[in-house]
C-alpha cells in the first residue's frame, strides 16, 4: 500500500454541489489505473482517476462519473487533507486502518459512518500518539464496520462504555490499564475471527513489544 508522503495540506474553499468527498484506502497506481476509495455517500468503490498523483491516505474531493461495470471515473480531483502526523508518527497504524476498511467493508456498501470516523481521525491526528488512544479508535472502527470477535463477552462488558461514549471525550481521558487489557483481548480476537486475517500485514500493531 503506497501512502502519500509529501505532506502538503491543501485547504479547499470552493464548494461545488456536483462534487463528492472520499478517502483513498488503496492505490494501484501506476501499475493499474485504479483506486479503492471510501466514498462519502457510496461506500467502498473502485475508481479510475484522471490524474496519476492520487495516493492512499489522501482525503479528496472529486466529480464521480459512472464507468464500465462497477467502476467510476474520478475527475477534477482536489486534495482536502493528508494524514501527515499519522504518517510521520506511526505509518503502520494508518496501514492497519486501511486494511480493516479494505477487507471489512463490501464493495458498494454505504459506509458513511466509517467515512465520518476517518475524517475525525484526520482532524484529531495529534491525539493518536499513544497506543491506548489508537486501540480505542480501532475498537470504534471495528464496531462501525460490524466486526466482532466470536467470543470475548467478558471484554465486551468491560468495554461497554466505549461503545456509547463519544470519541473526542475518550481520547482526553486518563489511560485505564484494565480497559486497555480488555481492548487488547477484544481486538486480537476480532482480528483472529476475520475471514481475511491472513491478508493483513499490520496485525503486529497489537504486539506487546511495540513502542507506539
């Protein structure tokens, strides 16, 4: 997965009712003229961009036009944001998020809640410099996607409050070691239960010996 590393943030001030927003979760460029995009209203879709400078991680605004089959053309692309702090601090964490979206969301699924959660991640990048907050975000993401472990009922009870508490509040709380332990078990079992877990390249995110 190739990420945009030239961390230039572009503020888009022009509003156009015909345009839509999305986050690129996988780029096949330049080998293939294809992107996997988490579109704001249409969920995970395949798109063919009219430029070759669109990379995984970019939050973009574009004109979406039907193409052959299930593909769409992506025209008039403008950059809204790129996750500079996340790329610089913990690239694996960002990779892991995109892998979960790539393998956890069906094509054509209207994943608006996931898109909005990722936008909040981009807007609060500075709060994800410790593993506890990253695990809370992954917990929220997996729940929105609809992924749950086959077991882990005891952990689910311990994590019940995290389900309903807003993310911005949770990220400002003191680290709770008991909750973090429950998160470790819940997230690990959730990944193990996933049918495509062998395709994941970043599951070592939860390894105990990781610094971040």
